[in-house]
C-alpha cells in the first residue's frame, strides 16, 4: 500500500517522521559541487540524505511546519523539495525552502532535536537558522 504523505494528518506525519528518525538533526550536507557560494545563493538545491537516498521536503507553509524525507519527487511537487543555500558571510548558510519561503531552523541543543520551517527570521535568533556545510569524503 502506497502512503500519500501530503494528505496525512499532522500527527500521522510526525509519527512517520519518528519512524524515519528525521526528528534528529539530519543536516550534514555533502559538497555543493564546483559551484561557488555566490552561485549557490541564487540557485535551489535538492538535499538528498545519503543513508535513505530520500530527499528533504515539506508541503507545509505555516510556521513550525514539519520537514521530512521522501522519494521519489512527484511530478509537479518539485518546489516542495528545493532549498536555497544563502551564505550568511560567516561560514554558515540559511536553508530557505522554495515552496513555503521559510527557513529550516531549530531551537534544540540536545540529540534528537527537531527541525522545522519558520520565517521570517526573528532578530536575535539568527543562530537557530544557520547551518555549516561539511564536505563528505569517500
């Protein structure tokens, strides 16, 4: 039986995410290829988790929107999977979701911390939205 994730209830999605283990921080992204950071700022990227082969996505548009892993990318839903890498100028990036216009963030500092979508970025909370991109070595 195929699950239609976009039509699941909020609670069902959260339970499904727990099964995937996505409620833990999933952000160690691979190299962004040969593109410069300036080029990355104007382009969108798919964020693919190595272990599952699935993509980070969300169909939510409200603050505190869930993010999850899903694959394959359904036709017509590409914007739910696209993220813009915005260089903050201090070695970090904001990850802006194309579909919602919101940013990936977390206020958690412990293992199993949750990630969600929120925007705009409130003054004084910028660190909750910054991610460091680490290259993956084979």
